[in-house]
C-alpha cells in the first residue's frame, strides 16, 4: 500500500488553526487587559501555542493515515477469528493500554495528584482508569459477540454510579465524572472505535453502524464507576484507620 504521509496535511493544519484561534484571541485579550505578563513569559507561552499547533496537526495527520486504517484492518482480522471468546481478553488489553497512553488522561491524573497534595496518587488513579476502561472494552466485546442491547449496560451502569455518589468522597466524585469525558479522547475515538466497526463488519448478523458504535458510551461510563469505587475504598480505609487510632488512644489513656 502506497502511503503519502502528508496528503491532506494542509487541511488538517487549517482545522487545528481554527480550533486554537479562539483560545489565542482570548489569551491576547486577557493579557492586554488584565495579566500584563512580562515579555519573557509571553514568548514562552507563544512558543507553547506554536508547539501545541504543530503537535495537534501532526497527531491528527497520524490518526488519518495510521491509527484509523490500522484499527479497521486489525478489526477485520480479529472479527475473522474462529474462537470469538478471544476477543474478550484482547479487548481488555487494548482498552487498558489505550487509556494508559491517552494524553488527556495523563494530564488529568497529574492535576489530580498536584491539587490534592498527593492524597490521590497519580499512578494509582491511572491504573484505576486503565483497568476500568479495559473491563468496559471487554464487555463491549461481549455485547458485540452476543448482540446484547447497549441499554443493558448503560442504564444499570449509570443507576449504580448515581447510587455510589452517596458513599464516595466529593473529591473522587468530581474526578470520576471528569474522567469519563477525558477517557473518550483521541486514542479511544480513533483506534478503538475503528477497530470495533471493523470487527462488527466481520461478524455474521452484526451491523457496523448499529453494533460497531456504542463502545465509546461504555468507555465514558467505566472510569466513573472505577474512580467512585476507588473513592469508597479510600473512605473505608480512612474510617478504619480513624477507628483504630481512636481505640489506640483510648487504651493508652486507660493505661495511664
């Protein structure tokens, strides 16, 4: 297959420029009216904008010529497997590493650790999200193999999530609902979605338009449930530690 690497790159750069232009204008307005940043800082931020523009342009070009075609071809091969149950563990592995490599998730977990002062460790949150999404992609494979309706997963999932919010700490609750959004970033929406439509096209009785989509909705739900679960475990651990500290202090008081 003959690949022209930069075919359509001009159009991609134009799309990224249109997307970034409002942010650049907003920053310029804030700078001149309120911030009045020193020249050195202004040059650094401007270079950051240029690097973001080039990075997004190159990334999207890579998506168009690499990620999506590769995902679709991989889906065609996986959909043709005689042992369809293999799709379930393969789905878990792909979901795990897709989120582990997701740039938006990396930014969010870093911010969560920074703002919480280390209370929510970056690595622990990243592994929690990766495992949750891995499970959701595996369940999406189950849905694809057996033809289950998306409603069987989405409705109970959100009901469970809203019940769990009553028991999870507020910090984890807000992170959980944000993580659902950032997890459906470019890695998931390009590679994994393209792979699913490819698999659906190869399984008899499945429609790529009906069965190939819906996976992103499940991926958005999984981090909410996994982070809320982590929050509930954290709160229980704190309560048990508090109780043990209390009983220890009381015993020490009686000994005196």
